[in-house]
C-alpha cells in the first residue's frame, strides 16, 4: 500500500467539502449521545432551574469564544493536522508529537470505542445478539464505518450528513415530547424523589463539575480544525461553519433541557439515570423507550463516524512529520482519505472495544481518563494564538478574533480553570493520561535517537 503511486509524498488533502458539509460534520461532532444523559448530572450539580439554563447558555458562549480563536488559526494556517499543526508551529515538534500521540491512543480512539460500545448497548435493546451483544455490535460498527471512510471522504461525508439529520431530528422530537406532549409531572412523586436518601454522586457537586459535563457535551467543535484544508473557500466558510453550528447546537441544548424539566419535573430529572428514556417513557410508554434506544444509537454512530474522519487526519499529520511513523503520513489521492491512518485508528479502537467487553466504564470513564489531558492541550492551543500573532505578524489572517486580546484571554483562562477542575474532580485518574503521555515521550526520544 505504501508503494502505491497515488500515496507518494505529492498527495495531499483537496478542498472537497461544501459549507453545508462542514456544518453537518461539525454539528455531528458536537451533538453526541451525551445530551441524552449529562443534563441530569448538570441539573443535580447546580440544583436550580435558573442555573441549569445559565450553565448551558454559558457553555454555548464559551464554545463560540473558542470557535473564534480556532477560526483565526484555521484560516491563517489551514492544515489536515488541525490543532496538532497549530501546536507544532507555536511550540515545536516535541510538544506536537505528544499531542498527536495522545489523540491517536486515548482521545480519539477512546471516543470511538466508547461511542461504539454505547451504540451496542442501546441497539442490543432492539436486536440482541446474546451475552456479548454490546461488544459484538460495537466491533461491527467500528469495522463498517472504518471501511466506509477508507473508501473515501465522499462516502464518509455523505454518511455523516445522513446521521446528523437523523440525530438533530431526534433532539427536536425530545423538545416536542417534553414541551408539548408530556403529561404534567406529579408533584407528590417529585417530592418523594427529593427525600430519597442522599441521591446520586453528583448532587450538589457545584459549578465546576457542572461546567465540565456541559463542555464535555459541547465538545467536538474544535475538531473542525482538522477539515480546514478540505473546505471550499476556507477563509470565509470555516468561520461561518463554526459559528452557525455552535449557535444551532446551543439553541437545541437549551430547548432539550427545558423539555426535560417540563416533562419530568426538576427533581426527577436531576435524579434520573437515563433522563431521555424516562421522558419518552413518561410520554409514550414502552414505545417511547424503544424509540429513544434507536435515537441514542444513531447519536453514537454520528459521533463514531465524525471522530473517525477527524482522528485519521491528525494521525496523518503525525506520520507526515515523524519518519518512524511515516506509514501514517500517506494520503490516498483518489479517495481523498489518509487510508493507512484510518486503518491504524480502527485497529486501536477495536482493541479498546475488546477491553470494554471486560471493563465497560462508559461516558464517566471517558471523562475521568481523557479530560485532564484534553484541557491541558486545549489551553496550549489558545496560548498559541498569542504566540503566532507575535511571531508571524505578516501571515495573512482572513479572520481575526474580535476584541483581541480579551476574547482569547478569556478562552485561555477558562481552559485553565477547567484543567484545574478536572484534576481536582478526577484525582488519581489523571495519572492514566499522564502515563500515556510518558509512553509517548519515550517513543519520541527513541524516534529522535534513530533520526
């Protein structure tokens, strides 16, 4: 494969994505299965309907602030490497290698595995394949979607467009069910729920924990940077795609939370272990439960497919820059896809699915092990905007962050706060992420020695 003429060094990404493609891809990356579960955690953490709405609006505002910073970086330095490319330009090869390594082994591959396993959990309620049904479905979906994206970007984006339309339609259905069709919650039931024991672990956890889960649910918009080299007219369309997508998602998220509150009552919502399922069961009975299983399965598929598209591109950038991993840095020109990087990503995700069949930690596990690493590098990307403005003032910047330096400073400070909150909340679990970075550092030193 590495010797094929279409995968020689001259091959590179082409601008094949329209503005609509970019919007659906970004919306699909943001709107994952988290919105079907995390609102209960956020509600329990803040314990106030006004604060609940406030933190979801704040999450949208913070995401827009971050998107403004990313729009400047992505239009000034468009690259399939995305954040990896920005970090390399600002801090050098060593730091960018560690980031690329963390994305390949934990952040992206881990997300693919968790969302694939989530698809298996919910689709098994529709078609059960036996004792290991969830793992079988998860493995099948990783193989199928890896194959789709291996064929090419046209097939990958078409799949993402369909999944995103279905997923957004599911959120609209929740809004309609909760705000229009759900019966009024019984006050006595809500009062009884309020006095039952101490409640779930997140009750009264506070603003820091609430924002971690809010921004986890908004997460994914930053991955738009990895398609910046493949969007038509990126100087204009990247900023438009980012801002429109986040505004649409923020509106949906606020409406979904209001639907949960109205359809279940605040106390019942905060104590629910499956808030979307409870809402649709309360509205349409057992048929609603089946429907929500299919909706969450589709949301998981959207997250898996979107993560595969952007994850393979960061792996491609890593291989392009490091000789030891050069097989990852080959671009298949006819398909418009980094095929080797896509296959390696699929293999890593399959291995994690195999581990998940023995140790299924779900969304909470993903948050605990990946967010400290994620927010640390996210903060570095924000700081890189200042560094690159100072170091390369002559570089054309078709889009500039408004109210510089205040807006990017707010983004960096918020990332620092969330890094602190994730380390405080997760404690020893952050050591797993640090261990992965340590392995990457050893590999990097070995690569430098060989070079």
